[in-house]
C-alpha cells in the first residue's frame, strides 16, 4: 500500500482516483455513518473541494482507494472555523502559518489485508503516517480536524492523541469534537506501519527530521 499525493495541478491526471475517492466518501459518510452530506451520482463533495485542497490517497496494489484525507492550509477557509465553529472554544481557530486542516478522512475497512490481532487497519496507520510526512515536508507543525468521539479513540490507540480545541457537541447524529494533532518526527515514528513507503521521493526518517 502506498500514499499518493494529489495536489491541484494533478487533479486531471488522477481524475479516476479522485472519483473513486468521492464514491468512498459517499459510502462512508452518507451510507455507513448517516451524515448530512451532499451526494450526487454516487459521489460526495462539498464547498471545500472547490478551494483546491491537496488530497492524500492510500492506494493498494490493485489501484483501489483504501483511504483518503483532504488537506487545506488553516489560513484559508476551513471546515472547522466556517462550518463547525461551535466545536471551538470561543468559536474561532487560532490559525497560524504552521497549521493545516485535515478533513474527510476515511478508510475502507472492508479491505481486510493488513488487519489482525485487534490492530488498527493498515490503511488507517498508513494514512496517519502519510499525513504527518506530508505536513512536515510542507512546513506544517500542527494538524487540526473535526471528528467524532469514536475516531478520537482510534487516534489514542495509534499513539497519536488529539488535544481537544473545545467540548464535544452533537452535530446531527454524531458527537463531534475538534482537536489538534502534532506533526513531528516522534508521532510519525509511532504511527508508521511496518513496510511504510515514504511519499517524498528518496526520503527516510532522516529527511522527515530535516523537514520539520
């Protein structure tokens, strides 16, 4: 399994994978979790897909999307501050140049490869490591997100605990919470699964350290 970075200049090249990503999001957020999301022709998208985010995709050996996340600099419009301000203490995000927002994180847990012994799915850990690696390489030290209490527990199990930015609140049928995650080498080493393939060409742990 590998992480593929799809920046805006690569949207057209990877349009088929992005369509597959949006279908996975529709399945996870619309069908499985029952969130109030917009689905058209079997694909989920929202206004934050229109502001040229970078997507991280976990892709298996058959070019099937195993997981995805959307990354946006916190200096621009963010889901946390503009859609879910009630999750933030004081209603605002203290954004800075080293902060990036991760949203629409999901994993296809129907893929059984890499799961065993009660461990987290390989795609989940691969996505965590990819997000940290990409953040370090792009000068970010803090990742903020809105998620639910179940996912907060998954982060704790992975050894990447989230610092809450406010109190949990009911949003639709979900108890949601906002939080901050460190983007640092120590976190990367804790979550990185065995056999993880760096997304930065020729990188290794040393280059992760130097990117911070």
